[in-house]
């Protein structure tokens, strides 16, 4: 008697977690370099039966993983010389709040009060020597080459470190478009960095809204099923008690 309720509850729990993923995608649709996430589901099939013989298999739903869509977002020109976009594989290396290394494709950079090149969150962007980039007051004509080398009229200021990973699934979200990992990064030997450009999020808002509506409707449908099954069980108990 409880099988229907258990299956429905497993489905409802999976839908709730799927809604969280969709909502996070929509919340970050304007976050530069953000990568959309998808839920990966599986069915656990159990064959039930009794003295009368085997019955139809029962499927319990379980979400087993969150999969990131690493497809590149569209790039748009901004005209800002400190805006950078990576074409193809690669991540900028930035210094985390505890001195740990974080990775991002968000190339909206700026200068802090000390003249360091930092992300919009204030994390220092690192060079191939794992050192911050400093721009002086006279470094006004900033040029970033396609290989990530930063220079001004005063000379070279360093080359940005661009890295990739053998398995991008090893990257864990660390807020916004930042990622953390214990995996060893591999330096990209021939990166392609575009100055005055930004990579937008690869979230498709219309598709995510459509998905949110489908999840809401499916959740409501399961809720109605649970209510009907609850009413059926109550009526059955009343008959037995009479």
C-alpha cells in the first residue's frame, strides 16, 4: 500500500533538487563566464510480488549527480581594455581569500587601490609566475596579446596564466563563475585571449524558464497523486474499521 507514496516522494524530492539547480542557473544568467548545470537522474527498479506471482517493476527516482555544461558562452565586445575573454579551453588563475588558487572564465577585470589587476570580486589575477599583475599610474596604454601577455608603453607587465584540466568535472563551484579543485592544472601552451571582450553565461533564459515551468507542473502533479493516494488509504481504513 505504501509503494505508491514512496515512489511519489522519491520523485518529488528529485524535482525539488532539480528546481534548485534551475533557479541557480537563472540567478547567474548575467554572470560572465558562468556555466549552466544539469541534473542527472537514475531509476532504481525493484520487482515486487507476492504469493500470486511477480508484479510490475517499481521505479524509484534518484538524482545521482549535477553535470556542468562547459560549452562556451557567447562573447561580446565591451571596448574596455581590461575585459578579457578566453576562446576555447582554459581558465584564468586567481588568488583565493585564503591564498588558495581558484579558476574562472570571468574576464571582467579591474584595478584595486594598489594597482593590482583583480576580478570583479577583488581576487588577484595571477601570471605564469603565480604573481599578481601591477599597473602603475603611467601604464595607461594597456595591451593584452592573444597569448595573455600584458604590456603597456612602459614594457611587459607579465603573461596571464591560463590553465586547463584533464577532467573538467573535477572543478567544483566556488560561487559565481569561480571554481576550486584539488586536481593539478595543466598550463595551456597556446591560449587565445581576446582583449575588450567578455564571455557571457551559457545559460539560455527561455529554456531555463520553460524547464522551471515543467518542473513546477510535475511537482504539482505528484502532489495531487499523493493527496489522492492518502484519501484512498483513509477510505480503506474506514471500511476495515466499520
